[in-house]
């Protein structure tokens, strides 16, 4: 079992935390900060990136390296950025935004 397959990620909306849980023993291995009100998570296991979309207009981005996560950045792709999806083949990150200048927008990001 790959180390990424042994980990579960839990977003805690009330305190802006991300828990990394080891599924072998169900122990919390890490607690990391996210933007306020984390909502939807998307994992790109090929690139080793975890994206956490937050209702506070932040996309928290983490590097998944073996059994440890490290925060890369808190991006600000736009208002109401609380949904995220990633294409594991192209590594493109899709962020549907509810209202950008009065219109819905699908923002597409390419990781550096």
C-alpha cells in the first residue's frame, strides 16, 4: 500500500484545521492550518498535491511527501472558492466560482 493510500485528510470547518489520519492505526499524524471554513478537498496523487477549498475565498495547497504534508501556499482564486476538482492526468485544478462581476466563472489553475 502506497503511503498516500494510507492517509486520510479531514477538514475541520470550525477551527480551520486539516487533520492527517493514518488509516493503519487511525491516529492523527499531523494538524495543519488552512484558510477559514475549509470545505472541499481534492488530491492529485500523481503530483503529490492536496487542495483544500475554503469558504473564506482561500485555496490552501499542500505538498504530500511520503507520510508528511507541508503547506505550499494559500492562494486566493476568487470569492466563494469552496469547491475544487483536480484532473489527475493533466494536473489542472478546477475552481467553480459563484460570482465574479455578476457572473459564474470556472477558474482553471495549472500548478507550478
